[in-house]
C-alpha cells in the first residue's frame, strides 16, 4: 500500500485553529483561508479521501457588519483571486492511487454589476493527467441576486478529444421575514464525458440562516447522461461562525446510481466533508 501524503495538511489545520479561534471579533476582512477534508465510501470497498487548502485574496475590504457572514463577499460584490492545492487518495479493493491537484481562479466585478470569471485546474486521476480551463460572465440582477453563464474545456491525456461543459448559474440571498435569511444556488449544465456523448446536470441548494452566523441547508443534484446511468445526490449541510474570523462547516451527501450496467457496478456513495475557515 502506498504511503499517505495527507499529513502535510495537519500543521495547516493546527495553525488555523490556534490562530483564528483566539482572534478578537472583527467586522471586516480581506483574506480567507479554507481547509477541507472529504471522506467518501462506496460499494465494493471503494474509498476516497481529499484534503484541500485554499487561499482567497479580495481586492477590497469585506464588510460583515450588515451581512450574513458566509455570503459577505457576494453581497459586497468583491473581486478576488484564489489559489488552492489538494491531495486525493483513492482505494478500490487492493488498488491504491494517490494524486495531487492545484488550481487558480479569479472573479472580477465591474461597476458593482458585471461579473467576469476564469479558472484553471490541473490534477491527476489514476495516473492520467487532466486539466480544466473555465470562463464565465454574468451580472447582478439586483443587489442580492446574480446570473452567470460559464464554459469549461476539459483536456484528458489519454482521450482523443476535449470535453466541453456549458452552464448557467443563479444565486440569490432572500430576505425571509426581515430578520431571517435564505440563500439559494441553482446550476444547470450540459457537458460531454468519456462514457457518454451528452450529460445534463442539475445542482441546487438552499441554506436557511437562523442567525447571521448559523445556517442549515439541503442540496439536491441530478446527473442525466445519455447512456442511461443516471445519478441523484441528496445532501444536508451546516455552518457556524464561532467568531467573526473563524467558522466550522460540515456536510453529508449520498449519491444513488439509478441504473447499473452490470452486477459489479457501484450503486451508492456516501460523502462527508468538514471545512474550517479563517479570515484576516
């Protein structure tokens, strides 16, 4: 069995907990650090663990005094650039595979209305290199709602063609009763992959904020490839800001495969994610 590469993130977790849990309360920030840990279990003994460190730098100070904490950057219409690195480990029976990934993405808000996005990602899956280049453009419909159209091109070393994805995304922060807030995200996309010529995907979530610091929500996603191997994903998620500068988030999702090509196919996957976020 291959040795684990995930331990390089342990010092980062310890540093984040020590640094941000002791900070005094503040109502603004310009830097956000996210640490994610994901564990996934599937049939046939398949497991996946992913650990990611992400740094986001904002080009203006984000004010949280008049906003729900998690969506402060969105409501402040802030331009940003993010850098992330990740380590992924997959196990299926006696086969182990470990890989690393890195990405850079940016968002530019013009005149507090027009949205321009770009992203580049590089990773290796089962020894096969893969890169993704994405572009997006859209606008704020109003101060709390945005609409973005995106295009992503995926290049896989062993494939004889590129795979394209076109998507539309809608996000809105909804004032429920003057005190409580809900946030909805909905993305619809049409893409190509190795196993099917066309894949239609829907991904939606809704989070209810009991306070500006605490939210609880749900997620539903559906993947509809033209080869008939449909999947549905159901999830729950929560986030709590222990302080203005530090939060803990957790989510659980189960993916159900609606049809199987043979008796050895995986028919469900359970995924648990833990996220720590610090702000400066």
